[in-house]
């Protein structure tokens, strides 16, 4: 039961948006730990998604699924934030991105650049689906940035972030498996827009303590 003067709905919305701040750093730290401890993995030659392959691949799957759940929570927060239609649209797009993260974990990519060690190069249905979900997910993320740009004070950053995500993924996919392609894929991942936009949305949600009365 909420106490007098306390907006429980605002408290829930802020909590949900907090997961948007955590999601990106969580994914990167988890992924880097796995990358630095996996035999044959080279950060300069292999995308983090390749960690889904070989022994221990399930750990990267857990990373993607947990990150997807966090982004989904943030998506609900965006839909609840007082940004009107823009917030609801951005929430749906972020929800699509979250779903694609989870599906990318279900369908691992094909071996790339000799990873995992000893694996033969191949093209599989799972690999094609992994790329497809990645493309749709990053496009949904970019679209959500552009939607938020029309509704928030940080419009310039959101526009730039949306463009970086698209160019990073498309350029990375086109240039991979070269070093430039890997670098662009990393730029697409670490742009950090979800975290920044979640903070912006958090700030426009009213503080839960709405009507604190002065002591008599």
C-alpha cells in the first residue's frame, strides 16, 4: 500500500529505466571477461557474438539473454515515461531490440576467422538468422534513438547515436572479418545510447515523493 504523498507508479518507472543504464556496461564487462579467458579469441579479429561458439558458449548466451531482459525492462520504462506517443513508440522499438538480443543467443553465428579453433568455415541457417536478428535489432535501436531525439532535450546526441548504430552495424557487417569491420561492430555496441537516454527519461519522471508536507 502506498503511503500518502508517494507516487508508486513513478517509483516503478524510475526503477525500470535504471536497468537501461546497467544493460550496456553489463554486456560489455561480461563479454570482455569471456573474451580474455577464451582460448583462441582475439578482440581485434573476432566479434563478441563469436563467443557463443565452442566450449563455454552458453555463458555468452546468458550474457545476451540477461542484457535483453534488462533492455526490455527499460523499454517498459520508456513507454511509461511522460513523453507521450514518442515514449511509447521508443519503448516498442527497444522491446524489439531486446527480443532480437535474446533470439541472437538462441541462434549462434557461424565460425569466423578461425574461431573457435579448429572449426571449419560454413554457412548455416543459424548463422543467417543470427545476422538477421542482429540487423533488425540494431535498426530498431537506431530508430528508437531517432524517436527519442524528437521528444528529449538531448536530441543532437540521440540523432548522432542512431546514425552511429546503423553505420557501425552495416559497415561492420560489410567489412568483417577485417579489423575495420570488427572496430565498427564495437562502435555500434558501445555507443551507449540506451544508458544515456534512460537517464534522460529518468529525469523527466516526477520524483515519487510528490507531496511531502512541511512539518507543523
